[in-house]
């Protein structure tokens, strides 16, 4: 099991607890300029209102559509994985820019719809698209992003045969995202969710696009199916670790870093890994608190505090982070199992990124 070092203080049920501080690796910024340029080139200028919503969501513009410098952008994790995989296999990374742009558009399409589904009014420290423009316009903004991703893969950026294969892979990924989002919503109404069901759900909701990012990077670079399969195993474990860490941040994350309040996932009745662990191991008053908070009525602040106490009592944070570390270790082992020689620099960046994601704070 990987062990991670010191951490920055967070808040947990009124008491301090450790949330690990991590400096983002250079790979998350290395490709940003080329990625942003590719996405901007895909979006038509009109109708301006529609594409202003996209630019706002991506952190490039304010609510009035005016360009902003240093806006609140996402990590661009999935494009980074695509670029790194191609580079590791000896391919010049710019050849992967079309696939990377398509991945980022699909991911952000899912985020806009996810915010609507969950009723979230903040993302990355700013109001969400639907909370500013309404549900209807936000749905169309998300749909536009998805269609633009299709357009990217039918452009001249990939050979026709590989472009068709890339489109099939991405279509399968966003079908799995939709399946995962449906299960996530269904689980909110149930308290009998086991770990196996949860892991299946996140492998679709989050893992599908992360695996796809790796597979698209490999597709651009090689026809070696064995190397592709081994790298996809890295992506699978990485996706599981990423989502469980996200679950931790959704309950105990620092609002100044996550852009969301402490206990946000509890208020939304999300059946995340810590909560499932709590239901399986809590007894007495702790179990009663969980059942009350996850019942049909809205959870108030007092109930959120009681749930945080129940999760502390059952060791939910510790167990969740242990799962993150196990999946992270398996991801790094999968990289070691790639028989095709990888670029040493790119491989080291892959390991750094994998480790960073296991103890990120946002």
C-alpha cells in the first residue's frame, strides 16, 4: 500500500482532521494552451448566448460573456491522460489534440448536466450554468458541448479509420456516463447500496471517460493492443481512486479549495463510499443518525453534523482513503506491466499524476 506524507488541516465535524496537501504536477498545465486553442476553434461565434454559456462554464468568460484572465478552469485531467499516454508510446503529443479536445468537451457536457441533476449552484467557486441561465438553456449548452466533441473527431485531426474508432470509443464512454449518472440518482433514494454496486456505478460515471482518455491516447500512438490493454488497466484503477477521493472531498473538503460547502454530498443524500461504509458499520445512535439524514426529508445542519460524527465513529474517512491508496498502488503496478517500452519522462509524469490525484485537495 502506498503511504502519503503530511497534510494540510481541514475541518471535520467541528474538529481538525488531515486533508492531504498536494502540488499539481506540471503535466496538468503542460498541454493547456494547445487544448484551449483547439476547443475555441471548434465553437462557432453564433448564437452568441449559447456559446457564451460554454465559455463561462470553461472559465474563459464572465456571466456577461466578457473574456476573463486566470478564470476558474478545471484540471483538464482527461485530456492530460490522453496526451501523456500518446507521448509515453513515442507519439508527438500534438497529434492527440483532437481527441483531447473531444474528451474535455464530453467531460464538461456531463458536468453541466450533473449540476442540474444534483441541484448544485456552485462549481469551481462560481455559480453553475443552470443557476444563472436556467435549466433549459443549460441543457442545450451541455448538449452543444457533446455535439462539438463529435465534430472534433470527424475533423481532419485524425485519419478516417482511427477517427471512426475514436468516435465509437467516446460514444461508448458517454453512454456509460449516462448509465452511471442514472444509478447515482437512483442510489439517493436507497439505503441498501453495497460496495460492489457503488464500485460498478463509479466505474461508469467517472471511470468510463478516464479509461477512454487513456485508450484514445493509445489509439493515436499505436496499434499495439497489448500495450493499450495494460495502459487501460492503469486508467481503470486511476478512475476508481479519483472518484473515491472525490467522495472524501465532497464530505470533508475545504470549501475555499473545492468551491462547495463542507458536507455538501450529505445534504444531497449521495451514497458515496464513506456513507456506504457508515451504513454498513454504524450501530445505535450513529446508525439512527444516518437513517434520519438519508430519509425522505431534507437534512438540516444539525443532521449533517450528526452524520459527520457517525462517519468519524465508523472510521469512514480512514477506510475511504485506504481504498484510494490501494487503487493508486494497483494503477502504478499496471504501468509497470506495460511490456512496450515507454518514454521514461512521460512514464514518470504518469506516476506523479497518479500519486497526486490520490491526495489532491480539490
